[in-house]
């Protein structure tokens, strides 16, 4: 029997109009930062998020930096960020000359813990940046209540959560603005790309001003502000629009993959699947499992065992306070425990039930001490 193909953690599916739209860009020569696909993608994504404005940029980190800059975040300001997140969330704050202030996460969702927010607010706090980690929405109601009480800006980092909802509302529609990523491993992709969405027309205008080198929209080559070259290309937007046309099918396929995992992981002792709160409808960006005992050494051994059987995986993000640029002596116990015990399993649209079964069987063997099971879970 031939060996089973290697299973990556993520793989894009470009089965829609991506090729036709890209060829249209090439045939028309509209391949740079203007063209019909940019306008169409921005308009369609704004509708998808239930907001009035969407501003496309060249990647998700740029989206965060652009949003914070347009909101006036700068030196001397503090922005509250989850301790457990991808480092771009903290880096974007630092790019502005501001200081990221970390908050521990909830054990159920690994998202920012609203109960720990108030103790981190100071006179210098200007914004809260909740992250919808691994596709599960942050608990936005208490976050927004606290933000209103203290007069703080809320910027949602929804890089991993396209289509998730919190109490019936889509992520991206809660904060002053929200940012998304379209990297190749995200729910939908443009290869590289990002988006800022908002209901604030004045903010949207500032985002567009800063995105395009700060050029005055009424006077070419006049630059009233120091801007950035954060524009998305028409080619990338063409791919994004084709992906967004299939978003319902993409989400349905990912939810089916997550359901297969949930069914098979239920029989594996020592492993807990990251679940969903009753007020949330998450999207399965990466199926995340947590070892109920042990630590990073045991988790890494499990990952090595999976890789030996041709199955890739990823560790849960490392806490910000353990990253060299942001190292602190403060203890964030939940982030530390679940970062050490967590791993992400292959999760993408074209994954088959047989792929999921093979992954879960390999995980069973690894957790059981790398001995072959009597029967696959």
C-alpha cells in the first residue's frame, strides 16, 4: 500500500473563480493597487461583517498597525492585549510607540479574560485589543461595557475568526473597528492580505489616507500626514473576492471537519478539545486540543509522534510575556498552562473524514505512550 500523503496543518482551497479573476487582472493589466476587484472585495467583505466600510491592506499586521495609527494611538499610550495571542497583536501596538499591557486568558476559550481587565487599566490606557483566538469569539459584552465605562477604544483582532458570531452578531461588528488577515492559512485567503472594517465613516477615510502614503485624495503628490504603503493589489483582491463568494461552503466544510474531530476525540483520554461557549458560534480556524496533564515536553513529544506518521501540527501560541521583546516576570497562569499543553491539528476545507480518523488515531497512539491501539478511536 502506498504511504498516505503528508497532512499539513492548513491548505488553501482555490476551487472557485480565483483563476478566472486573476487572469482577468492579467489580461486587463490591472495588477497593482487599483482595479474593480478591490472595490468589489471591500464592499462584499463589509456586507459579510455587517458594517458600512472595509479597507483592504497588504497583510493582517498592517491592518492592525493602520487601525491603531488612524485611531491616534501613540507614545505614552497603553493598549490592553491578551497574553495568549500571535505576536502581531502586540507588535502593532509597539509600532505606534505605545505599550502593550497583557491580560491572562480564560481556560475555556483561551481568549482574553474580561474579569481580569479592570485591574490592568491605568490612566494611560487608551484601547483594548481583544483577539478572537483560533476562531472562537472573545466575550465582547463585558469588554465593551468596561470600555464604555472608561472611555476606551476597542479594536477587534479577528484575524482567525471570519464568520464567527458572538450572541448572534458577527465578529468585526462590535469594536470601533476590527482587523482581519487573509494569509494562506486563514479561513479565506488572498495569499497575503488584510482588512480593516468599521461603521465610522471618518475613521474609514483616515484609514484610506494612511494606507496610501498619506496622499491627499484631492491633490496628487501632496501628503498631509506620514502614511504607509499598505495597499492591497487588485490581483490579491481578485483571489479574495472569489474566496468570499464561497464563504458559506468554506465554513460548512470546516464545521464538518470540526464535527468529525469532536466525535473521534471524545474517546481519547488525556485530551480535551477546545470547546465553544453557549453564546458563541465559533469558526474552526485550527482545531485545538489540550493535554489534560503534563507540559511542553509531553506536548512536543506528541507533536513529534504525529509528524513521524506524516501529520503536521502546531503548538498553541507562546504567551507574550515569555517572548524576548516583551518578557515579564509576572505570572499569567492560564496562558502558561494551556500554551504548554496545547496543539493545533490539521484543519482545512478539503480535509476528508479519513484524514481526520488517521489524525485522531495517531494522536491516540501518541497520548497512550506511542503504542498501537487495540482499535482506532
